[in-house]
């Protein structure tokens, strides 16, 4: 069995890409998981993934439109996903997100 660090860069990149596609598929199959829930628990959401893709493209001298990245991550235009799947944040969710952000700011 290989250690991840022993794999060549191309294989590592392929595995990372496959894992990312699996994450997107998992999120797509669990649309009930709201972005605010992801932010509260993991400090990232689908929009963050989109921004990270745009940043990764820029780091490689490429241009990637943020809305195009969001459509890739969401599997549909963001406006459509929002209309069909995004629930209104509850007061409890908003309070939990605010507490998470405050804790993060305190640690910085």
C-alpha cells in the first residue's frame, strides 16, 4: 500500500480531482444541507468552493468566471439552486454563524 506522499504528482492530482468531484456529487445528492450549515460546522460552503476554483485558475494564469464556477459547483445556475433548494436561515442558524465568526475573529 502506497503512502500518499510517495505517489507521483500526476497521480496525486488525479486523486485530489476525483475526491473533489465526489464531494460535489455528495453535496448535489444532499441539497438539504444548507450553505449556512456548512459555514457553521466547517467554515466553508458551496460558494467558497466556487471562489477557490476561481483563485486556483488565477494562480495558474487562467481566467474563470465566478458565476461559471458556481454553476459547476451547484450543478445548475446559482439563481435556480437558490430558488429551489435554499431555505431561509433560521434565527438559530444566524446566531450560530455569528458565534462562529466571532470565535474565528477572536482566534486571529
